[in-house]
């Protein structure tokens, strides 16, 4: 398998696809294409395999199969290795995890817009827009409910690391970058995600990247 991703410092959806591939336990080759640079434009023109994604990342190649969109990649890999590797086994926990992943996939546009992922940056002070603050409150509410109902088996949202943690990992990065205050339970959860071996490997690689996208480097008004 081959997984095409963008810059590790900036590409939140690439992180989700990459974590899903790691969670699958399957071997894959990682191909990084810097976003918005000459290589990115050339790839969109020259690499016919990514045409179905309209030049978006991540994209998974598996033989003749081409899968784009992080959630589709996760579900495709779940079909290959067994869905229990990604989702809680209990019906009620799995139902909530699926709903949380779907909401993360389709919502929180204010947070995405005002606080783009930037693994390397840290702001001492950051003024959130009201809509962004509402997104943060909703996310914390979801985290609190998942941890209270299903988190007894470990430090992650549903105890053990699962699809929900894959999809909220870039949110953890955003909360750290923009110094967004969170309650104690969320601090503990974020620490568990951030210290996960896979996240640490991603962060180390992001910090070593030389690419800079200026539009994501300044504080968003």
C-alpha cells in the first residue's frame, strides 16, 4: 500500500489518514507531497492516480484500489483487518464513537478556519471568535461524555486508542498550538494522545520539515 500525505506540520487530514494506516497494522509506503508548492501542482497534473481526489490528501493506493478522504481510508482499512481494530466492541460505545467521528468529519468549520493545524507553532495568547469558542465547547462536551461513559479502560476517549482518537488528534494539536484552555480531564486526554508513540513520530517529522506555508504561520484575526 502507498499513502500520499501533505506536510506533516499543516495537514490535519493527512494526520488522520496516517494514524488510520498505523492503526491497521498493515505495512504501507509513505509519500509526502508539499502542499501548495511546485511539487504539489506538478503532482496534481502528472499523477493520474490522485485524480479522483481532485488533488486532495490523503490518498491510499492498495493495488487497483484508490481511496481518498480520511474517513473512507479508515473504513476501507477496517474492512481489511477487522473493524474491532478501529471501533469499540460494545454497541453503545461504537454508536457514540461513530457519531463523534462523523461530526468531526463534517463540522467545526470555525475552529478549522481560525486555528489551522501548525504543529511547530505555539501562541502565548489567542483570542477565539465566538463561533470558534462554541466549537471548542462542543468538542469538550463530546470528550467529557465519552470519557465518563466509556473511558475506564484507558486514557483515551473510549479507553483504548480507536477511530475517535484518530479523528480528534489534530484537534489536540490545535488546542496546544493556540493555548486553548481546557479542563483537567481534557488536559489528561490530550497528554495521552500527544505522548502516543505515533504522534511523537509525526511531531518529530513535522519539526524537521523545511517547508513553510506563510498563510498558516501568522495569527488568524
